[in-house]
């Protein structure tokens, strides 16, 4: 199935260590290369539980990518039932877990993180790839140090598009981060990733989700997304610069063509760190801590949109 994959047992070359994470169709474990002693993250996929086409797509995309802010693939091993992707090991934890752990968290810290994410997105889009599932869980720090880079993980949802090609809705994305054009079943392109970055940055500075209210059923969230109904609640935003709000407001725009591109965001003064304040955001950290707790509690149900029926209903409502 994968011509370029190693056919010998992965355990011959790598020693399995502990588990790092698990999803619906894959587990990620730490492995050590027996000869070099170097550690890797190995994503093991059960080939029977996933469509060949989808699996090929993820592997193809990973093979093509080389960027400092994207987790690299080093090797592939293929057995009868499983595929093992040998990936760069990152040990710094998720972006949102780090925010609540570090001593000081400011707009400057947030801008540095968003700049790296946007650089990765610009690289992806330049190579005709849409990530389609950008969310806090997929943003990982390379190592625990202060100077650690952020790396984007999980290309299980991503798509390769030829220039100017647009895609029709294939059910994807995680509720809170899905762009309106996807929900409405319109043609879409890489701009869906900029919407997701806008949502992520909104949470990073406001400490709450722009489209989830207290009554956050998925249906309610979708309804707000398709109307781009969100606001900068003064209770939480009064200490945040207007420059930060400006770039968010230019990402959370209904019309994909009017939304800033990754390159345009990178030119924004706030993203460059010029407009960002270096004042500790205590209230925001407290809110993100609550957000993290809710997110981990929801776990499974907060996953990928599976219910097509729900989306059909939303589209009817929008007509
Ligand atoms: C790590 C540590 C960890 C998870 C991962 C890597 C996962 C990486 C990954 C997963 C994918 C993908 C690309 C990268 O397409 O806890 O070093 O599905």
C-alpha cells in the first residue's frame, strides 16, 4: 500500500517507551531509535479502521512538508494491519496548558505563538495544503524551554488542493473552530484555517470561546458561527489592546475573501509584536484554566463533527 514504507518490524529499529496520546483510529507512543538513542513519537494507525484514501492523503502531505513549525515525519513502517508514522517528538505540551503554567503571560507571548502558527499556515497554503482542523489540541511546544518553537500536529484532516481549486464540504473540523462557509456547505479554501486561527487567538486573549454561550449546544454554536455573532465583552477585553482586537476582527469575517490571509496577518503590527502589550494577563489565565478544564472534561464528544443530519438542519435554518 505504501511503496516507500519500511516493511520490517518497527520494533527491530525502535524500542517502544510510554504512551503519549490516543485518538479514535490511532495511538501515539514514544519510541527510542535503538542505534542513535534518539526519541520519536510514533503514530500507529490500524489500517482496517480507516479508509485507504484518507490514510494515503495524510502520509502524502506529511512526506511533502518541512517547516520549523510543523511536526516532521522521519520514517514510515508498514505491517499487515498497522501503519507506523515515525514523527518528531515534542515534549513541551499543548499551547493552552503552557499558558496557564508559565509565570507571566502577556500579549507579547500570545503574539509570538500566533506568529509561528501563521508562518506554518502560510507555508501550508503556499504548498496547496489546508489543515482544516486547527485547534488548541494540535498546537504543541517543541520542548519545555522558554525559547521553544510551536509545532502544528495532526494532518489527519488536511487536504491538498491545486491552485484556485475549492473544496465542497466534507464533514470536518471541530465545532467551535469550523468556518461558516464549511457549515453552509459552500465551496471553501485555505481561508477556513484563518477563521480557526482567529477563534484560537480570541480564546488566547479573551479566555472564552467567541461562539459558545452558557447554553452551548453544538446547534447554538453553529447558528452563531454562520451569523458571525460574537463580541468583545468589555468585562474581559478592557485590558487588551485595540490592535489585538483589530487583527482578530479581521480574521473572524464571514466572507472568506474579505478575511485576512496568513501573509496579511503576518504583516499586521500586532502579530509582529509592535502593538502587543507585555503586561501579565492574570484574569485571562484564570479564564483559560477554566476553559482547559471544560475542554478536557468534554473529551470525546468535543471531537470531529460526525453528525451530517445536524449540519443539514443548520443549512436549512440559514436558507
Ligand atoms: C508528538 C507528541 C505527541 C503527539 C504527536 C507528536 C503527534 C503528531 C502528529 C500526528 C498526526 C500528524 C502529524 C503529527 O498527521 O504527543 O511528538 O496525526
